[in-house]
């Protein structure tokens, strides 16, 4: 199984002026980095983290799946998403921040069950509220 987090670089760096979105994006990246660090423990083949910049076609770097939606009568590509490819080549795409954090933290829970090392990631207040709500 392979996993790719595509995160808006501008949200990550706080350039969009939305501190909540920035905090959650940073949480996602921290979680994905920790999952990547311990990927072998839960049998992941690879974990990619792609920072998407404005104008990128959905940020597809490693896994070729792009999420789009209709916004103001135009197609808008989703810049932040989690894409997973299973052993059969099926693609699962999570475009919602809440779902992305949920999947990544569940992976961390699985890792923590398999190792004695502390793999926890301190989530921001915004990220913790998103998961609890």
C-alpha cells in the first residue's frame, strides 16, 4: 500500500491568512512525516508528502489521482488531499481535512500498537477539535 499527502504549500506556510487551516495543514504534514518514518511497521510500501503550489494540477506527484469539484460553475482542483493505493491498485482519495487527519492518526495508532517507541504527534488545538467534533 502506498500513501500520498498533498498539502497546499501556502496553507502550510500560513500565507492564506487562515490560521485554523494553516494549523490543521501543519498537523497533517507532521502526522504524515511520522507515518513515513515508521511505515515499515504497518506494511506501507511508501509514504509521499507533496507540497502543492498554486497552478499545480492537483499536485499528483506519485499517485495519479486528482480530486476536483464544481465551484462557481467551474472545475476546481482540490489542493489538499490524501491518496491511498491498496495492493490491488484501487485508489482511495480523502479530500476533507477531517478525514485526512483521521486516517493519518489511525495509522499512527496502528504503529504505536506495534512498537515500544513513542510515535505520537502533538496536534494543534484546531486539529484536535476537528478530530473530536
